[in-house]
C-alpha cells in the first residue's frame, strides 16, 4: 500500500505539503510549524510485532509511515538509516541501563557528540543529502543552539559539498565542551557565531530571517532545530524502543502502561512522545524541567508566560524560556484547531504570554505530568545515582532521574518508568565535579582541548539580523563562484 502522507502548518496557512518540502523548510511561511495532516494509528498486533525490532528498524518503520514512498522508496530509506548510524559507538545504537531501585535509564547519547540529538540529526543529514544529490541543489542551514543541537547538526553535515551550516551559539552559556565541539570544526561548509546573548535571544534573528520568504527561497535556507519536522519524526522511535524495553509483557491485553520521563527544553522530544502516544503506544509522559519552568507552569495551570529572565543552570541545554514546539502540542491537543493556535502563538510572540483556553489547559494536564528540578536537587540526584549504582548521570539526565527518586521515595510507583538520558556525563565535567564526583573523559572529548578553533564573535548591541543576512549572502556568493 502506498503511503501518501501530506503535511500542514499548525497555523492553517498551508496544507497538502509533501515530505521533501517540509524537510527543506524551517518555519512554515505563515509562521507555524509543519505537522502531518493525519497521525497514523497502530493496533496491538503491530505493536507486538514491532516489539522485537532493533532501534534502527523501528526508525525505519516509523519514518515509512510519515514519508510517502513516492518521495523516498523503502529500500533507499533503509540504506540511509543504516548509513546514519554507522558512527555510533554502541552496537544497538541506544542502550537501556537497568539500575537499582527499578531505575531504567535509556542512553540515547552514543553518537559522535555524546548527545541524543545525534540520533535524529544523523538521519536528517542523510535525508538531506539524498534529496540534494537527486536535485543537484545547495542549501544553507541556519541553526540556533542552547548547546547540543549545534554540534549534532554540524557533525551530521560537516564536509558535505551541497550544504553550508551557520550556527549561532550563546557564548559562555554552553558547557566548554559543547562550545569546543562546535568551534573546533573547521570544514569550509561550517560557519559558527558566538553570540553575546541567551539561546532565546539568538532565536529571534533566525525567526526574522525565516519570516522573509523571498530571501529564504532565493538562498534555499532551512533549519535543523527541532523546528524541522524530520527531527521530531525520528525521535518518535525513542518512545517505542523505551516502551518495548521496559514493558513487563507484550502478551497482556490491553498492553501494560509504561511511564517515560523526558528532560524538556524546546519540547521537541516530548512532542515526539505525544505523537507516539496518539499512534497508540501505551505510555504516560512526564516533562521534567529545570528552574526555567515555562512548560511545567503551562502543564500545571495553563500559565504560558515568559519569566523575567533565563536562569543559567547546570543543565544548560534546557535553559529555554520559549519552547517553540509547544505550538505543535497545542495543535495536537486542540484537535488541530489552527485558528486557535495562530491566535495563541501570535499573542505569545507579541506579549510574552498567552491565554490558554480552559479546555486546552485541562487536556494538557491530563496528557502530561510535569516536574521542576533545581540545581541543588540535580547534584543530590547525581550523587545518589553514583552511590547506589556507580553510574554517572549528566545534569540533564539527572533532571529526569530526580523525578524517579522523588516518586520512589513517596512510594507512588505503579508502572515501570523509563528515564531518557539525553547526554553523556562526560560533556558536563563541571557539574560532575560540583557533585563531588570524578568525570570520566573519553579520548574523543579530551582531544578537543588541543584542537584549533574557529568562530566569529557577535557582540550585544550589534545588528545580529544584519550580520546573519550578510553571512548567508556571502556563503551563497562563494558557492556560485
């Protein structure tokens, strides 16, 4: 059977878009985010069959539901996914660590940059290359990062002849290792800017560029942030794999429930979880944040409003106040009410807050649990996990495990719980040392300290948008000569 999946903007300005167009897009022209027009539904028999599949096979099955075979034949898809995971250090690509006190930690960080974003990004890099080779085209990729996204995006396309990537990172707000992973890549197609600002602030000039459709089209500009639907699509596989690894039985009908705990920043990963849930996967989702708690406040009481400032935390990749993927979640939970979403998100962009209707607020709190963890509790959690298991958590993964410990200590456990580990502890030695523990630094990371670096400093007070426009034009001019 042919799959004719089409895509629409969350704000309703565009429908009937094919996968290839969505892959090469950032924001939709109406300012919304692309989503599939229909969410596929899986029955128990399919879930039972899938439960024996490897992680790469699950990625293939899920992608095949969201990509029309007219866009990408199944055999080509399989080859791309196989190629994408070639550089992963673990033979199964991801690994479930079963620790004491029924703590299950799904290690999603065995890729090149030691972060979960390598999983989706490596697949997206291969998908881009596939379509660009076919069309003999060039694209300019524009990425804002709070830490891991930039390095994963760079690694996924470094050295590729038909893509240039421009990354904006918030100087001094990533961990030193995260920054080195970006600034030590000196391939000609990689351009890194260190910006004196927060990750939310540097998203603004990027959003403004994408709001200029003529410029975007002329220079073939696209995004690899989790704005890009393809990133979300691949991440859906995490949830199926987590479920199958942690479910006590695949024979019981109905299938048992598993709780998945997600360290949450821009909400891309938990959007993927929400879609998995809608596809029929019996999971309960917990969004866990640090002191930048907009998602927690929104889930708990519909308070979708910016705090006065971003607090720099031990878990910098989730130091985010503008979780743009909440737009996708609002759309899904409002039964695809694009008129409501357009009003809600435009209000939020204008005022820094939006009035979430009661019916949507209720649906949010029914769909997700949420929890917030401060730096002190991150340290306590890292220490406890080490003492009980001799297992080092990164501060982001500790945000998720903190929730597990709290629930366990309250003795409220009723279903298996899987905590997603989004990065290796080795990327955050400062946090490990703060917990009084000894970092384990792999040679690949240690080598960064002696490598040459290259980036352009962008100061506060400069016109960031103008600098970005100029760089994009310069890159494309060089490509034409």
